[in-house]
C-alpha cells in the first residue's frame, strides 16, 4: 500500500510540474529555475525513500537511469537540440521516475504498458516526445502546399543557388511568414541575407538557427525588407515548446508505453 502511494505521489509530482512548465513554456518560451529547484529534491526524496526502504535492489539502477538521462540531456543541450528547461525537465523526471511505476499503474491498465517501454523510463518519455514533435512536419508541409496553391508563386524564389537538401529541410520544418512577425511571434528565421564580395545581397537558407544569432539575422532581414531587397514573406520555423511534447510523451508512456517500440512490434509481428 505504501509503495502504491509513493508511486502515485511520484507520478502526480511529474504530471503537475510538467503541465505547469508546459504552460509557462507556451506563454513565455521560458521556465523559471525555481520550478526545477522545487521538483528535484521532492523527486529525489520520494524515490530514494521508496527504493532504499522497499526495493534496495533497484537503487543501483536508479543511479544508472539518472546518469544515462543526465548525460543524454547535457549532450543534447550543448548540441543545441535542447533548451535548458528541457534538459532540466528530463533530469528531474529521471529523479522521480527512473523506471516504469508498475505497482500503481498495473491496476488501471488492461495491458501492461511497461512491456512496451525502455527500462530507463525517461528515455521512453523522450522518444515519445520527439516522435510527437515530429508530427509538426505534417503541418509545415500542408501549410507550404496551401501557400503554393494560393499564391501561385515559387516557394524558393531567390534561393536558386541553394542545395536541394536545404530546401527539403526548410519545406519540412518551416513555412513563409510576414517578416514583421520575426519580431513579435515565437518564430525563428530560416533564412539570412549576406553580402557578396561584389556588393550584392544573397539570400541563404539556415539549417539550425541558433538563439545567439537570431537577433542579428532578424535585423538584417528587416533592413533588407524595408529597402525593398526582399519581399514581405520570409522562411521561418516555429519555436517549438518541446516541454509540451515531453509532457504528452510522459502521458503516452504511462498509458501505452514507447510508441516507437509499439510500432516496431506491430510492423515486425
């Protein structure tokens, strides 16, 4: 009974904090460090107490799960694939739910979702979140097709010298927006304006726009737009609030398990 209560407490802690952090990420595109400073000690206290008192044989795996999750989070953060809040969220999740909470959720499921989850539960949540975030590609592609049909213009006019793989990435991850929205909306420019050696301006597609370069890129685009060098619409990609997808990935993992593993089992069965 006590282990069930502790399972419930750890799950509710993760869900409540992740939902709040997702809301903050959506509204402000940032999450206060206070959120993780509150969650981390609570998560560690609950997990450590449960594993030391009731399942001491699991405590070593607890440390391994946290170490693997922390290493993944830090690497992705320094590669620019993760924001600071995303990395902290995943590490806090590893403190609270290093493994699948079988004791609690087994009562509520007709099938055991843990059979379709990685032993390191945060990895399952991460893979689910990434897969759900990848579905935004469908939205970008449809939006670009509608823009092409509505305007009758070429999507990559002015980018004739850009390689095809850059155009494909832009087509799948971004879409056209009014240049002024780069200042107001949560979007990042997927193109830049550079000066050639001949003094002419050239448009280039960006693969991975970085936060520290965004301000300068936006200034160059707006300046070129005001001077008539660019049309009003430019390529941009939405600043995806990854925490929302991690939260959805957590819910899916608790109820169903690892989406990737389920799909593989379905395909290979």
